[in-house]
C-alpha cells in the first residue's frame, strides 16, 4: 500500500522534532508500505527558512520582487526541508530521493502565488517507489507546462499531499501537525474541547473554511473527490488522530453516536456594513457587490432586501469598502470589532430546533446576535469580538461537545 505522509513546518523545525518524523517513516517502512513524504518549510515566522521569513527578507530588500520571482524564492523553504529529510533518511539506511513539486509531476496553471493544480503525473514517483525508495517531495509548489515554478498559496503543502494521494491512489494520507487530531473547538478558546475520532469531508471543509486551521479546505476537497481517506495526527505521539472520510462511512462505524453538531469554528477581525439607499427598490445590491468585486474585497454574511444590503468584510478591508460605498452616496452604518462563530455538523440538516438551541445558549449568556446565516451543515452567528470566547464556551456546552469521550 502507498501512504502519503505530510509534515508541517513545526514538525521539521529542530532535531528533536525531526527524530519524531523519522520514527513515523520507519514505522510505515517496517509495515511494508511505499512512502511519499511531503514537507513544508521548516519553522515559523522568524526562523530562517520559514515562508514568512523569506517574505520579510524581500520586504526589507527593495520590496519590489515580481510574483514570478517571488514564487522562485518561496519554493526554497520546502526544498531545504526535502533535502534535509532525504539526507537523514539515507544516513539511517533508508534509501530516499528528494523531488521538487514539478519533478514530482505536479502541474499547475500560471497564477503565481496561488496556483491551482491542473494534473499530477505520478510516473516518476512510482518508478522510485518500485526501486524501494522513500520519495520526499517539496510541498506547496508545482510547475507550469512551460517550466515555470509556482506556489499554491497558504496551506499548499496539504494540497500537495492530497493531490499526490489521489494520483497515486494511496491507501491513506496522513497529515502530521503539532496537535493530536481535530478538536471540537480551538482549545485555546475552549479548555473543554475534545478530540474527534472521525469527521466527514464536508464537516472538516466547513470547519476549515470558517477558521479552523488544522487542514486546508482545498486539500480536503481533493481527497473527497478522489475518495482518499485522510488522517490528521500529531507528529509527537503514536495516536491515530482524526480520520476524515465519507459521511456514510463515519455513520457506519461501531460506537458512532448520532450527533447533531460536530464542532465549532471562529473568525475574528470582522466588520459589519449596513448599506441603505433613499431611492426605494433599486439596483443597490448590484452596485454594492460589483464595487466590492472590482476592488478585490471578499464579502461574507450577506443579507439583502429590495432597498438595503447587510454584509461583512474583514477589518483590514473595511476602510476601502467604506470609501467605495460613500463615493456611491450610500448611507452606511459600520460596526467593527465583530467575530463570526460557526456551529458545524452533518447531522443538523433537517433537524428542528438547532437554531433555537443556539439562540437560547447565547441569550442565557447575555450575548447579542448581530446577524445570522445558515446552510445544510453550518449555522453562523455574528457577535461582538469581546463576546466570541463566551459564545464558543456557551455553544460548546449547549450541544454537549464537552461530553465526547477523550
């Protein structure tokens, strides 16, 4: 069986962490599995090879690097990780080869900085696996058809791993991080957050899109389309972490309980904009959203009436959005310092009373709901940022997430 392992920057940042990485590789080799190991750049901001450090280096040296050349620079961090791990594996008697994303067959479009994968040609990887070698691939990067190096944007190494897993028809993709799987909420906000043994692709996609930073949603979408299971595990333990797979498989497992809500996510730094016109029913919606789109401003939490629009933007984009609206002579009410809290669960579709429980929990905690929206598997509420943590705690208790066995 082929297994794809992905190790993030914190898993590779020092010798202690790298020894744990080697232990996971040796275990799977001993089990007879073919291994493709995808790596991120070592460390985080401030450490010499981290992506953010490289960006800061350019900012302090002219800050005028074109996007094409910036991708060349940013691809270096992962190449250093791949070469380092390859050296350690060969030292330990495990034959290994290091590949760039392009050499591994990852072909992308030419949108430098946030390229999308077009296809993956896994022939070279399969040749090396047939020779008994562990294949170490630099994540976060690919190559266009005409040989240009590209990067895949934030979370790109996760995307590299699941794309390779799909192309290789891997038995599983293991995403190793510094946390032991996916939790019901951010443990920094909710001390009673519990690890989840299994979640569906849809649930973790919604958690990731709404602020949970365990795995990138693009990576999950690729795995879901290919039907490749994903495990989110800790580099520093032998625990199996959280299995991400099809909802039907999750429901079919012994010991699975029919849960309405699986977890909570949050995003802070949100500004609410209420836009009105004195002209009665008009094309206010078209004018507002066309202006936002033309300026590259992402909008969220959208509610419309014939003569008004209520929506949110990030605090960062709020000044530009307000300027555009005022130039069009709209009346605008602004509420900054908000947070989006998301209640996520594959079991809430068609389940009556979920919104009532949310309202009850927040009302009892004296937390006003500023706005709400919903989909089949997610209900979002907008609250003041100072109410975010109390809201997460109240909802975590209201849906019994603290009772999930650890």
